[in-house]
C-alpha cells in the first residue's frame, strides 16, 4: 500500500433529494477525483506472464452508507458503482461493458462480464483486500485472480485513490 499523508479537511457535500413513497430522503454525495491504477498479469495466453499497467483518472461521487461507502463514476460509456465495506468490495458496471464482481479476502465468488456481444461467468479469487477510505477520501486495494472454466486466466492488482475535489474542501 502506498504511504500517504492525508490533510484534515471537511468536505462541502452535495445533497441529492430522493423520494420513497411519501418520504423525502436527503443523500449526501461528495464530488471526488478518482485515480485508478491497475496492474494485470496474463496467466493463460501467448502473452503468458506479460504485465500490463494503466493509470486512469475520473470524476465521481462518494457517499457514506450505514457500514461503508459508495463510489459512483462514469468511464467509456459505462456507469460504475463500487460499494466499499470493511471486509468486502462489490463492483457493478453497466453500459457498453457490464460486470458484477464481489471481492472478499481469501474468498472466491462467481461474477459476470458482458461486452454487449458475449457474456461470460468467471470466478474471482481475492488474495488481498485493504481499505483506508473515509469521507475525507483515501484509498483501497484489491489483489485478485480471475479463472474461467477452471483455468487461471489473469491476476490483477487494482488501487483506487479517492480525493475530494479542491473546490469542495474547507480546512
């Protein structure tokens, strides 16, 4: 995990108004910058052992829920929703690319991946999961492997860094 110093700050939230029946619910969403660093190691192909890395940035929202956080952002015509809890992270994507994945350290879960042409069911095996996320931002890491049809296909190490947008920080 990267060593990082976080400033003590208070975020100026955006309140979203939703209705549930006759009740009005206010949901606090904090605008954030999201940095996604990925390292993928091919395990089963002509490129066996080949490592690919990416470092991408997105704008999104951070929302506190009862026992964790929800992060939402859009990338390449795909809506991404990540639920971060103490010992589990779920990733749901919908749009040009769709997937539903669950990560819990030491556990294996079946998930789906679809690119609007094919849908495959795959198994994710989480080696390590770590989260240091608060309303002031932070980061979380998922180290996992993907198997398909019983064969290990790829190993991924993904780090998300979430930082409240500058205009929304008051010290």
